[in-house]
C-alpha cells in the first residue's frame, strides 16, 4: 500500500454511514444502476462493456493503478470520475455497484471494502487468493445485506441450465461417480510483457499494484502476466479449474471436498514463473464422487471441457455445446449448441438481483466454495501431500 493510504479501520468506520444510506435505496422499474469499475485492465473493461450493453447501467467511476488502463476505459465511460485508490471510489455515494476486475491478490480487500461500504458487488473469479479469505467475504455480504455475484458465468448459461435439467435432475445420466475436467493450452498464461513496459511507466503505481505482497523491484513480466506467479494468483487451477469445478458443484449438488491430491510442476516454461505449467488435481467428495482436473500449457494439446461419467451415459459440456451419449452399443449422441451469451446472461442475472434483492446465480457463497475446492488442489501441490478436509468446519485436517 502507498504511504498515503488511510488506515483500514478508520476507513471502515467512515464506511458505516455510507452503508446506511445505501440500504435506503429502492430502485424504480426504470431507474439506472450507477457502476464503479475497480480494475480497468482487459478483463475489467470487457466486463464493463457487458454492463453497458445491458442498457441498465451508467459507469460513473473508474479506478486503476495504471493511467493507460484508465484512459482505455474512458473511451467507454468518458464522463466517469477516476481514481488510483479503490477506497476513494467507494466513498462516492452515487456508486451502487462495484465491478471488481483486479488481479486475484486484490480480490478480497476490494470486495470486503465494497461490501462494507454498502455497495453491491460483481467480482471476477476466483473470489479469493487464499482459502481463509472466503468466509470473511461471505460474512461481509450477509451482514451488510449486499448482493454479491462472482464471475462463475456458467451458472447463468442457458445450455448449462438445460443440460442439468434434462440429464442430471431427471436421472437420465444415472449415478455419477466421476467428473473429468480439463483445460489445455490457455495462452493467456504465456503472455510476454511488451517492450513499452521494460521501464516502469511514470503513471503506473507499482507499490499499489503489489498491495499486500512483499516488496520486489519493478518486474514487467510479473505485472503483465501475474497469473504465472503464485504470489498474485493460483495459476491454472484457480483461473481455470474454478470455472469447471463450479459446474460440477452446480450439477451434482456437492460443493465441499473431503480430500485433495495434486501433482505437477514447471516442466517446460523455465521463465521464472512459479505456477506450474502442467498440473493434475484429484478431489474426493463425500457421496461417492471424485472430480479431476488436467491442464498443460505446452502446445501439443488444446481444448477445455467437462465430462460427467454416469451409470446410464456420458454428458460432455463446454461453453459451446453439450452432448449426451447413453450407454450401449450403437447409442446415438444427442448434441445441443449453446443458445446465448453466458457472460451477458450472468450480468443480466446480477442486475435483476440488484433490484429484486434475491441471491444471484453466482452468489458469494458459491464463489467461495468453488475457489476453496481449487485452493485445496493448489495446497496439495505446494505441500506435496494429500490434503484431508473437514466438510463441516471447512478446515484442513492435521497430519
């Protein structure tokens, strides 16, 4: 944090008054929602564009540690006020919703501050960087009676909901004992910093970017490709598996593993990254189910999907379609294409809940549980051991 930062405790005392004012807000049928974007990088700007496309929001505030990102966001929201500290944005009484698109190591602080400031929150996945951050964010959302949607957009995707209703809820798939997931060749984890960042730009606050992390000198690669470093995120496991394990939770009704095992490493890309370029995760659930994740960045294999293996058939699903294949020789698969934009579906669900005050499809507790499952895989990888987990207390058991 910068030396001019206001102590968190003093800020939260001031936020109490803001919270009370926010609670009194009752939206009219045609009233527009005022949005503040925290994190104006590529993903944050994409999310913001979907909110704008909804026709129901006005972007009134932008925050980022890099001036160029703010300039890029202002092409969509030219009249928005701009900030370098998210807490200053949250002091704006007119902001109804905080859209959080910062790197993972800032998710918890930004979400907690926004919820305690009385804002509804849409936060990108994973909800947390560390496994113990989730319960506190859930508590903040509940205590402050805020709507908090995590970017688990499959929860709102129409073909996901249809596949679940058609084959899981009806029992046509039978008993599912294995859910296989994979996500290979995600090139976002291989991004190279542009030459323009070789020297730190004067309008980029590196200290603020680091935030709660220990100091290190300017490193353009850690800024540009932070997903490759376990200080900033959880690598492919929290970035990709979190999406897929959330679908497993959604379909099968089990969302707390009892054990996790993982193995992998930096096998090919010896570029200073600390997140593995190849990883395998196995999660065990209490009701006769295991779920796996396999990912590598090497270019020999690409593609992503989920396969539910049942006693009566196989259900494959990804973001483009789903296919059900019943057991038996000569069985004909049934394939159904996606019928909507699930990113927009998720934004629309959130905006509807901001007005109705219902829990959204990707509620904060759902986001916590899916991030938690991924974290258990990463903890197993880092500690090089099987992790046993108490599903009631949600605590890692000792050796």
